[in-house]
C-alpha cells in the first residue's frame, strides 16, 4: 500500500489544500495516515497557543555545576598561555552532485515538513515546562451535555495560575472514529464566534492553554465537535457535547 507523503500530511496539518484526489481517497480508508495527520494537527494546534512566556530559558550556572559534580566531570582549567589556532578541517571533495530543478511545490513541502519538526520541538519544551508550572486554582466548571451523541457526557473546568488560564475537558461515551477526531472549541453564547483550543486525546481527555487575551466572559461556551480529515480548519457543524460556564 502506498501511503500519503509526509510532506503532504504536513501541509494538510498546516491547513494547506495539498491533497490530490488520490490522497483524499487514500486518507478515507487508511488508519495509519489518519493517525499521522491527527498527530501533526495536534502539534500545530498546540504550537499556535504558545506564548513568549513558554520560550525556553538557559538554566542557571548552579545546574551545570551539579551535573558535572554528579557525573564526575572536571571543568576545564583556565590557563594564561595563548591557545594555538585551531587547524581548519580539510576540504573534502563532494561526490558528483545530481542536478535538480526544485519546483515551488517542492520548496513549500520541504518548508512545511521543517515547520512541523520545529513546532514539535517547541511543544516538547512547553510540555516539560508545564510540569514545573505553579499550582492552579479551578475558577469555573460546567457539565457537558450530549447533542448529536446521546450517550456522551462529560465536564469541563477552567483553571487559573500565574502562567495563565487552562481548559480541562473529560468526556465519556464517545466512540472511536477511524476517519476523524474530536476537537475542542471555546465560543460565544450564540456560537457565532468560535476558537479552537485543541484535539482530544484517544482517551477523550484534554488539557489546553487558553489563548492569552481571550475574553472568557464572552467565550463561555465549551463545544466538542466531530471533525474529519478534510484539511478544513473550520468547525464541522457536528457538535457532540456542549456546556457553558456561568457568567
């Protein structure tokens, strides 16, 4: 079986209309490619929520001192004698280079794949830092009631800390969908304006950073939708559960 190119999946995760008709047909029935696309979309969604406060910082010198002590590594001794110039490495002749004509699409695909890799690294750093974040306080809770799936139900809570607001969602009664995924949104009371905050994990649970500056007195509705792998970042209009935080 010929799977979709990873570059194509990366573009779809970024919201680009990159899939051919053949790719669309393959995605409809291939759980492997669907899983890869869902993982890339989760990375893109999480990365778009990163704020300047999430950027990694250099550890203090004391951290490196403890590491070298524990590993028994002696720090280099400082000397007053001038160091000898470092000899430049020899130039190695490259093998015959294959001429290639890069099309605009190839450049875009390469950039998209690189972007996914960079975003994954940034999100990884954010996850590590979040484990060290200060304790949060629950500021609001709501029951998530079923809409299109009668047996589905759950709860959502808003948690506040010095690092910002976090939305936590837990749902039961949702069936696994091999051709789609469940996405979490914050919306206004009329559900005319909606902001995606992330994708539920396979256990139908998720904890999401609320975008900095989002007015939670306006965006009080928590909506979970069933989405398909169609490359469209908009709400599918298929809501499975919904709840509203008190004013």
